[in-house]
């Protein structure tokens, strides 16, 4: 995002003893980047303290936001809001490190904000002419003091007369509200008036008006019949309405009010306040609505919130405003974000169509999504080679929700990145629950598959002993997909791959599981179906750099698996198995390429009246450089022979019936 406006201060707002919310009209990157100055009736200023005296909303929004005072300023007191960016540079760029344009842009934005902040301070300073050579600042101070002490009686009289005239002018030509100005007979010699509010002093609707004619921007008529038009030379003087509902109903809104702002969608401060541009006809965009005049307004925001799209008819189903937000983002190319830490409850699924021609982003950090319905909270389709979408910071509370199906379902969706999702489920969660489901849109139709999707840094877990059925499921035609990093805890089948039972070009392949931590579940990676396909040799399945801890059944299992030779074998490298009795379960003995070194493999072997038994490893060892310790009965000799990378033999001197335990320790 850019810093396209030079606005960096708002106010002063005049207190009325009741108003506590005051707008600021510039973008900030942190709530601490605001400075709020309180001036009492005598003009003595005090800088207020964040948290103790006020709170901030709208961080990151291009149009600014508002502060909420803990105590309303009294009548005659003033509140001024200024940008207060820190004079530090904390962006650390490493040589040959990853390049993120947003990181560079954020640092540049902060630099521009500091420049504007300094410019605002300089504008209030006394400056010496540039052509003045070697002027001594101390001399300037002495000159000012001397002028003050040595003014003549004429100068004093003149100042007193000017002060009296100024006081009289202020009394005559400034009004607490536009309502009071409209009720007054304003003297004929006055050409400019100032109000401190629209209907209440300090409500943010204060503005400057000039003498005009009927139909001039924001015009009103005073009691003497004179019309006064709104001066639109600054952003804070743009016509502003409490809500979008009030704007739509205002019959006085005229066509020359090109830019209009609201403080909320359905109510002041509901995070739906926005900037609109007036147009002649229906723009066919989500968030647009018609005015009483028959003209329309459409959103003019680079970052939109879901509340900008809420309607009074939504009846508490937050999925509807989220669907409109995604429709707007994908149509216009804007960015979506939440402006508050709140819980959104869905009665129906929110359907998302991924754009084909550009990548969009929606951020939901701080928000929580939940539902009591038998639904997927978000269903995603669309996308392609050149488009895509980032869904970042979505958190789901699905604990004790025995109907919900899951958080995300991607069906024939392409180039979607689900970044840092948090999914909490368990207790009485649906027995078929799937946290993130990536599949084809038509079951059994491999041409409708999902491609090039990434789940990055997920946290999928349960806080109870009730295991979640599926964390991430790749089903049918899911190809070229990744799960990268994150933690999946307490799942029966944490990451599952179901490519189908017959080879097919579009069956799930080229799946990479990289750097994921699996904890306290039944299975880490659960593969069930055919490996490879009949038309091409895929990259296959890669499980790399993962940690499997306390998995009760197996770290990785291949169930009903068979290979379509000569296709690539699954790759398992750099994984760690801790407290997992069976690191890799491979009952069909498919080919596996692995350099993993689970320590201290162990097991038992049963003898039934014989003198030799063969132990076969679930995955080949890298070499025969290992030793085997045996747990044997007393008074009988046993030994190990025929060590190979895939097996070894246990021998005894006489026929034996019973069980022998073994533990393998690798020496290299």
C-alpha cells in the first residue's frame, strides 16, 4: 500500500461534554503511532496516554479510523490528533535472504509518514528567510522579547481593538453545529462561517461554509434565506454521514458531492464506515447502493472490511457480508481485512470464487469464525495459472460443534494459499470433520481437480482427548499441493492423501509435506490408494523435515497402497520420530526412498517350533552398520545373522516356541 495523502493531523475537535469518538483521516501502521493532544479552556495542552486516556481503531486502513476517549472532553476543551511515527528503522534485510515486497513497502511507508510528521511540525515553526546569512537564533529570541517589551501605546491599543473585533467576529460567525447556523440570521457582511459539528458539537461533522446559492455542495439555508455551501478543500471537510443508511435516505445529497464518507454502515463505529464516490447509475459492484436522488455511490477503499457489506436483512448470518466482501475483492482487486477482534457466526457457507487474472488477499488476524450448522465455513472454487488468492490469519472455533463439516473446502480451486490458519476442534466435533479439504469439484471426475494450493504454517489441534478425524485431506484429484510448516496436534489422520483406487492422470500426486510438526495423534501422514498414474511419472509424494512425536499408530502409513511402475517412490528425508513406536508402516512393501534415521527400532518375533525367523524392516536402513540386541529366555542360545539393509535373521540352537524381543541401534 502507498501513502498517497499528505494528511497527518485531524482536529482540533471542540468538546461538548458527551462526545467521546473522534476521527483521524490518515493511515497508521500501529496504534502507538497516534499522538492525542488535549487543550483546556485556557489553551494549556496535555499529551494523552494510549490505553489510559483513549483507544485506537482502524489501524492500517487507508482512510484512517477513530479514537475513543475514556472521558468525554468538556465544553470548550479541544482534542487534536497527530501522526506520531517512531524515528527508528527496524526492518532487517539479510544478504541473499527472501524478498518480500510488502516488507520493503511497509518500511518505505513508515519513512514517508515520518517525513510528513516532520513537515507538519516545521509548518508550525518560526522560519528565518533563506537569504538571511548566518542569523543567530538567540538574537531572534531577543528581538521578539524586545518587541514585546517595547511596544508603543498605539500598538497596545491596536492589539486590544483587534482582539475585541476578533472576539466579536468569532461570536458572530462560528456556531456549535450546522443546525444552529441554519436557525440563525447570519449578518449580510459575513462571507465565511465555521461549525464545530453537524448536529452536536464535536461529532466530527464540523466544517467551513462559504456564501453560495441553492444547490451548491452541502448547501443549507439560514433563517435569513441565505444559502451556505460546503468548502471541500480538505479531506476532513468531505460531506460525512453517521451511517450508510442515513446517506441513502438524505434527499439533500446533491450530484456535485462527488466524494462522501460515512462513520458506519448500519451504526456509528460498527467498522463499516467508508469513503464512497457518487456515480450516475448502478455500478454493479458489491457495497454500492442507491441514493434518494436516484444516483448511486460505490466504495472508494483500497482495503475493505466485511462490515462495509453488511445489510439489515442479513439476520445475523455473517457469511452473507463475507461473501459480498470476497465478491468485491475478486471483482475490483482490492484487499480485504478485519478491523476488529470479533466472532463471526455463519448460518450458511461462504462461497469464494478465486480470480483468474490477479492475486488478491484477505487478512482476518484477530477474528474468530464459528458455526452451529452442518456446513463448510468457506468453500473455494476457481483460480488458475495467473490468478490466485491469499487467505491469511483465519481462526476457527469448532469445539463442541457436532454438525460442522470443516473450515475450508477447496473444490477445483487453483493457486490458493491458506496462510497461518488456526483450527480448534474436538470434544463432540463431527465424526467426519475435516479441517482443510482439498479435492475435485465433481467426485470421480478427475478433470475437476484442485492444483497448486498451499497450506502454510497451520495450527490444527484439539484441547481435549477427543481426536479430530482429519487435519488436512487431499482427496481425489489434488495435485501440486503443499503443506508447509505449522503444528497439527491431536488428529486421527493429521494429513491424509486419498488419491483413489485406480491410476489416473489427475489422481492426487506431487504432494509435499514439509517441516510440519505432528503431535499426539494416531497417524501423522496417512496414504490410502494408488501411487502414481497411468499417463505420466509424477514427482510423487515427499515427506521432508517433519517431526512426528507421540503418534500412537504410526508416523507415516501406506494403506492399500500399490505402485504403478516405474513411477517415483515416495521420498522421506530429514524427518524425526520421537516417542512413535512405528515410524513408518508399509504393509504392502511398496518402494520407498528414505534417508530417515528413526532411532532404536524395536519389535518382537514369534517362534513356533523352529530355529530361525526373519525380521523385515518397515523401511530399508541406509546400511548394515547396525547392532541388534535380543531379549531372550534363559538357558538357550540365540544369535543374529544375515544382516541386510531390509532385514536380519534371528537363530537358535534348538527348536523353540515363544517370543523374542529385539532392538536395533544404528551405528552410522
